[in-house]
């Protein structure tokens, strides 16, 4: 059972690190942006990811210091709810190719 769990975790990790990049390349090409802008987009995404990680760590530490060890998880629930609202409101679905050629 543990081996099966590790196998599924490996698959999930592989998908986690490849699906968003594939989506970004597909959307970039679908919107007709210049090819050179794609590397800039990934550079900014990597920078933003690091910045958000640092800010999240600071916020979680502050919440834990002032409100207890469960507080960072409560803050995360609130932020995830806000993020879900933005995703539902502004993020279009990518259905891929809808007609067979």
C-alpha cells in the first residue's frame, strides 16, 4: 500500500510540475503573443512564485505568533476562498481542440 501511495505521489508531482507550463504555452500561442514573450512570462512567474512564498512564510509566522499554531491554516482557508472566487470569475476553461480535423 505504501509503495502504491508513493507511485501515485510521483505521478501527481510530475503532473504538478508539467501541466501548468503546458497550459501556459497553449494559452500564449492561442492568444497570438510573440514567442519571445513566453520566456519573460516564465521568468516573472518564477520571480512571483518566490516572492509569494516569502510573503506567505512571513504572514504564517506572524499569524502563529499572535493567534496560535492553527492560525496559519485558518488564514490559508480564507486566502484560498478568495483565490477560488477570482478563478471562477476570471479564468476561462481550456477545452482544447473541439473539432476533429
